[in-house]
């Protein structure tokens, strides 16, 4: 029975999951609603698992269905990339990809890179983080950059990813540490510690009209910077998704300007003349999973 499952049916299952409705999915896929519903039921029978809960508001994946769909996305993307590699004659070769970043490669960004590595074990990934000069897209070491800067390198291709909220890290004995939410204006007497290259990222995030506190730029790792904060030498900004990096003795608090979260956008950029096939696979992976 499993051998009779068609590739189109697997793709339809992903469309249904994305749309949350057989009707919307059928319109998007250009297939009759009842025919789509039958295909999905046949697929569920073939694999012996209920993929979707049916309810009056539409459909949603079951826990088992969620696991199946997650793996299916990876398998279909791997199939697409295998076909691409076959066309250019490099199946079986180990590929290499250098990823640079002028931000901390943690949280969602690092999770995306790890997931890509798991889906594509034939690609060896090299990471160049932060103030390392090779992290700039103009450097010959780097195939693609992950950045929070809206300032694009001239001529670079760009893919917009997700948005993160900024949070503030303070020493646990800081006078503001008991507050769950801190307004930007309350930092005017603070010393803001940043890593090399981050001041312009900060300006992008808060806007040119917002007054900045005293900024001290350090040529250190993110871990060292947070240890300085822990010892009361200043405060630092962090993506809210990276709160698990905050060391003992420091706390992370929500940060607002006029009551609104401070959002920072994330992008990947690459040179259009880069012919590395692993780069094409990586961009296709990000576009499929994370592009906004």
C-alpha cells in the first residue's frame, strides 16, 4: 500500500496543514475539494496514522501528524535538493557552506542552522560569528550572512526572515531588576555594553529620534559581555529568544519604547555571483521554513 502513495499527495498534505482547511487547500492546489479530502484519507490509511483532526472550523494536525509533517517537509526538501544536485552532477560529494553573522548566532538563528545541518548531512557548515572580519559579506570566507541590519551590502541578494523582540539584561542586584518591563527612557543614566559592530544595529532597531544612553563598545564574545553585565559594569541588549544565554547573577527583562516592544528584523544576504550549490540549498531551505 505504501508504495502507491503519490508525491503529489504528500505535497497536498503540507498544503492542507498550512491552510488549516480542505477547502482553502483545494483552491490553492487547484484540485476538487472532495478529491483532496479522499487523497488525505487514503494517505492516512496507507501510513496507519491520523494526520489531521477534523472539526467545524477546519483541520489541524494531530501530535502524530505534526511529527509526520515535520519529517515530510525535510524529506521533500531533501528530494528537491537531490534533484537539483543531480542536474549539476554533484550527488554524493560533500558540500561546504560558510555562514557569517554580525549578531549572536543563538536562539532561532542557530536552531535554523542546526535543523538545516540535520536535513542535509552532506553539507559541512562553518560558522563565523560577530566581530570576526570574515563575517562581513564582502569577505571571501563567507557564502552567506545572517544579520539584523537593514543596511544591505550593495548588489547583495536578500531574504527577509523573522522578527525578534529586544530585551535588556541587567545584574540581578540592579535597581530595575525587579521590574518585569523596562522603558527605554529609564536607561538614560545607564552604560550600555555592546560588541564591536553592534551600535549601528541598535540605531536600526530603536530609530534615529530615540536618545541613546552611554555606549561602550567591547571587542569580546557575547558570553564575556554578559559576564560584565553580571558584575555590574553596565547593561546589555539581547534577543528575547536568547534569554537562556543569560548567566547566573544577571536577569533578562522585557524592553519597551512608549509601551511597544522593540523589534529587530533578521535577514540573510549573499552575493549573486556565488555559485556554491550548498548556498542555493540553504537559501531554499530558509525560504521554505522561515521567510516572511
